[in-house]
């Protein structure tokens, strides 16, 4: 009988550990996904800066990039022209450079 109680006690402890893992694994996965997305956006911001500095595409670069990415990945969010501008500014901000932007009032009025 004491062996059965010991098994039940061990089982109960093990079951608690499993339940805890079931609760924490999705959170860890979400953090990992967010981390990878931030790395992707960081690299995208750097790539945008590099391409804009060297390309001769003119002012339509972000519109073209937006169009091409949306065409390839229609179910993904985050590739609007506005988001691409924000990704670029986020990269610039954390590179300790001042982003070139319009005055705040004109940003509110402008439609992308």
C-alpha cells in the first residue's frame, strides 16, 4: 500500500511539472517568435537604408517594395508602406541617427 501512495505522490509531482510545462512552452515559443521577428525587422530596416542610399529608384522605392511584398505574401500583415517607413525609422532611431521625417502635423495629415 505504501508503494502505491509513493507512486501516487511521485505521479502527482510529475503531473504538476508537466502541467507547468504545458503552460510555459507556448509563452516561450511566443517570445522566441517575437525575437526572430524583431531581428527580421532590424535587418529589413538596415537593408532599406542601404538600398535607398545606393539605388537610383527615386521616391517610389518603398511603394514598389510594399507592392512586391504584398503580392508575394498576401496573408501577411506588416508590409504596408507606412510600416516600411516605421521599420526604417526604428532602425535609424536605434542606430543613434536622427531619422529624417516630416513635422508631426504633416505626418498626421498625409495619407499613404
